C-alpha cells in the first residue's frame, strides 16, 4: 500500500496558505505525532505551503481585480495592504505570521514585488517557521 500521508500534508498546507481557514502547523504536528519522519514532514508541508503562497502571489499579480478585492476584505487584509504600501518588500519578513501572512502574499503580487525576492522571503520564512515548530515540539 502506498503511504499518502505526505501528499495529504502537502495538500492541507497548500490550502492553509491560500486563505482557507486551515492550520498547516496543526497538520504538521499531527503528521509527526502519527509517526511521519520529521524531515519528511518538513519537506511535504513546505512544498505545499510554498505552492499555496505562490497561488496567492499569482492571484495578486495577474488575477482579476474582483477576485483580489474579495480576498482583501477583512480587517487584517486591509492592515496588510497598508503595511505593504508603507514599508514595501521588507513586510514580507512577516509573511509567516498567522492572520496577516497569507493576505500579505496576495498583496505582494498586487504590489508587483519581483517574484525571486518574494520567493526568497515568503518561502524562507515559512520553512524556518516549520523547522522551529518541529524543534519546539520534537
């Protein structure tokens, strides 16, 4: 039988990064608690989460205005937009935070932050967040 735990972890992590109210951190801890190798779990969760924030970036950069506006309608999303307008790309260093991180990746695309810079900061902070979480629980 094929082990699909990693694929499920990747899918949950991707969805969690696309403004769907899921916790990729809880999924990561659950996967490791269920016996998944922590390094393997880190890789699967990181792949999914990075894919999810890439979707957000793409929606912001190339998406239809109605879709972007609909996704930026909460208090946190509006604050995120203000932070990005005020501080620019360094705001992406906060993209790992709950509530503001996922909208921030959408706003990064909307603000036309260069993709390589976006990927370095958004992917890097999220992978470090997962590594730190595994270090703390493990």
